[in-house]
């Protein structure tokens, strides 16, 4: 993905905006593979709270530290599910006048899509299961797992993993 981004922007600087907290580990690995001048900012949005299903509404918890007008921006997300959060963020960021705005996601669950949206850069498509690890969480748990696991829904936020 980093090589693809480097090719697409052909030597132009790129500003990455990671959606906290889940995308931090993915962002760290991604920017190390980009061969361009990069800068980074963070934005925090909540749509899950402590649940395993989206509330259906995104709300801004923390805004960017600086402007994006005229910049090549890549919004970095851990997972694209319903599309509600991504569409909310794309609308918010587009109104701020970036030169370009693209979306990079580690995981895509197209079966769960409520609002249409497609990532420009995609790691993996996965089935509609709740996953944790590699930055993804359930009620702030399991982010530190090195790999990605399916959360065993019969055990809820406290439980284990399905293989």
C-alpha cells in the first residue's frame, strides 16, 4: 500500500490523518513504507462506544491539530464497516479544502455497509465479524494483540477469540 501511495503522489508531500485510536498501529506501519515527504495528524470519532455494533451516529471527539487546505490528504482508518463514520469524516474534511482526499483502510467489511463508500487503498476484505487486535478494540480491550482475531460474540466484550 505504501508503494502504491508513493506512485500515486509521485514525489508530492502527503498528509496522513489517522482515526484514533484504532488506526494508530496501522498508520505507523503504513508511513514507514511510503517514500514521500509525510506529515501526520489525528482525529477522534466515536460510533461504537463500548459495544460491538455501531450506534449509527458518528460524533467528533477530537479535531485536527492543523489545517489541511491545499494538501494531499489520506484518511487512515483501521476498519471500514457501515460507512457512517467514513462518510462523516470525508464530508468534514472535504469542507476544509484539501487538494486531494483519499481513504486508506486496513480492513473492509462490505457486507456491513449502510452508506456507500469505497476505500482508495485497501489492505484486506473480511467477512462481517467483529475483530480485535493490531489496534482494533472491544471496549478498549485487545488493541495490543499482535495479530487480528475474531471476537467470540458468545463471550461478549469480556471473552475470548474464535479461530
